[in-house]
């Protein structure tokens, strides 16, 4: 019998999901449901889990901190875990000087946007109030984040209520309008440069670091981000990077922006910061940004922003332990090895009948499934693609959450070799089986 649920699930047609799998426990990379069935967590519980679900060290750090204090704010006070974490992050993140705390990726980006605007106000440049962005970027679901990260499939209902931003058209290698990807990127860079040269109202350029993920798994070409960074510097436009999904190893590097040879003024982190154990996010800034907020109180230059749970000691303690484990186990090195397991099996996936394109880097794979390879028609079913894929994947004992027609593999970073192959085997079977559902 289906038990009545009073929960309203995110991005979910509730009529379609009347009997949702209930997770009662985690065991390493596995989720265990109320029937005792085990599912391999193929999407790191929304891209944030690092070590699996029962990591002793993280639980112990949580337990230890909870015996001291679980919440005290950064309003007039500070706490040891928040101080230690900010120090650690400033060490890990090149050119970053101070760290602002919030709760999730969206709030980290809201803070970043407000910092960029207030930076120019504090510098008496009152006209610099506009944001320029890349199409299909995703920065969260709040209004500010939606405005700079417009993904039509997610936000069209709210379009009239979003503030105006300048969007540079941009799409992934599989769906560029015509020509070669290299040429397409050069044209995109030229558009950005032209815009900056002709418009002195632009406060900042906003983009995801390393890859656009939620907007369709668009992994940047080499030097693309680094060139944008240079164009920003040349024209005095701030660069705000969203590293919420790609920071801390998802694409194989600790500070993705450093791997991309770019220098942001402001950078947001979230998802993997606590290993996926507690909500916590940061907005880190360069010395130049931070200094613009200093002055006498009466000058009103201080940052006008804050959240109830800013610098939450419990979340910060877990983040500290998480980052300590990265170092202790040399996780980045392990990721490089695990990534090769996925790479080895790329061709096998590419050659499946329904697979139009595979985009892959580090520990991220987006498999675009289509009903017509020539026309690149996204596959569609009677039910939503995500639901159809989820159900077939569950039969293979893996948990997947697809983005439309894109099957996402975003496993916990510390996944073993055997579990990686289990995930790929299950994904291949899933794709073969869903093809049978095309009406
Ligand atoms: C997930 C995500 C966000 C939003 O983070 P939430 O924690 O869901 O608010 C922002 N930017 C990127 C790149 C993301 O992947």
C-alpha cells in the first residue's frame, strides 16, 4: 500500500511520482530504501556527496562539534570552525582574501551579485549596475540567481519577473548552430569583448567555472574561461565565477578556476564543501573587492547582506574535516585515476543506439540520449524522461536523476573502481532498456 505523503518534491510533477522511494540509510556509496533495497548513488545525492554516506570521520567531526555548540551566528560574534574554515579556504583558493558564509549555492551567488553591485557603488561608479552572462548558465533558483542564469526550460514561467541581464548566446559542442566548436568559441569571445567595449554599465560577468552543468553539461574548451578572464581585466569588468558544482574536484581540480587559468574577483562554492553532509556555501573575494568595503561606519560601505545561519559552526566543522580528508587521502590524485575508468568506457557508451553525444570531464558525464541521431532529437517518452530513466536505473540498482534527455553521471568523488564499473554497466543497461519505451 502506498503511504500518503505530505511532502511537495522539487521540480516534480506530483501526479507522476505518487510512490517515491524512501531512503532510510546510507552505506558508503549506497542508499538503502525502506524495502531494504540498495541503490548506488550515481548522482552524489544532487552532486554534493564526496566520500559516500557513512564516512566515520565526518560523522565524528559532526558529533564532536555538536557537543560544543551547533549554532551561533556571525552577527557580532564569531566561532572557531568558521574561522578555521575561512583560513583553510583562503589557502586553497589562489588570490582569494576573505570568505563570506551562507547556506546554499543560490545564496552564495546572491551574495556574489550584491557584492559586485555594491563594490562599484562604494567606488563611486554608480552606473555600473548591469550583469552580462552566458546563455544556459545555471546559478540557482532564487530570483537574482535565475536572472543571471537563465535556463529557459527551468525559468520561463518567471521570465516577466526577472531583472534584465545581457546574455551572450552560448551552447554546447553538440548543439552549436553551425561550424566548428573552436570557431564558435572565438566568436563568443569576440561578442563579449565587443559588448564590454561598447557598454560601460557592466558591473560583472557571471559564469560557471569549468563547465555549465544544469544547463546541459557544456564543458568549456581549453582557454575559453582564461580568455574571458583576460577580457574582463582589460575592460575593468568584475569576473564572478560560480564554482558551486565544479569546485573541490568534480572536474579533477581543487580550485577549478586555477585549473582554467582564470582569476575571478568573486567566486562561489557550495555543493561538495561539507562532503554533502550539511548545507553550507561560501562567497570568496579578492583583496581588491574586500578593501572596497572598508571605511568609517557612517560611509555605509559595509556589505549589506547576511543570513541567519551564516558561519554555522556545525556545518563549518564538517567542512574542515572534509577538506582535511581531501589532503590526507590525496583525493584529487584518486579522482584522476577513477576518471580514467570512466574514460576507458566512453566508446562503449557512445556507440549505444540511442546515444547522440557524451560530454565528459573528471567525475562528470552527461549522456545525451536521442530518438534520431541525425536530427539530434531529444528522446521523449509517455512519462517524463527523468521518471522513465529513474525507474529503469532502479532496476539496475542505481540511482540516477536525468536532466531532461541527458543522463547524468555525477558520482561521489571517492567512488571505488568496482563501483564505478557497476555504475557504468547499470547505465548502459538503463539506456538500452529506456529506448524500448519510445512510443
Ligand atoms: C546547484 C548549483 C547552484 C545552486 O545551488 P543550491 O545549493 O541548489 O542553491 C548554483 N550554481 C551551480 C553551478 C549549481 O550547480
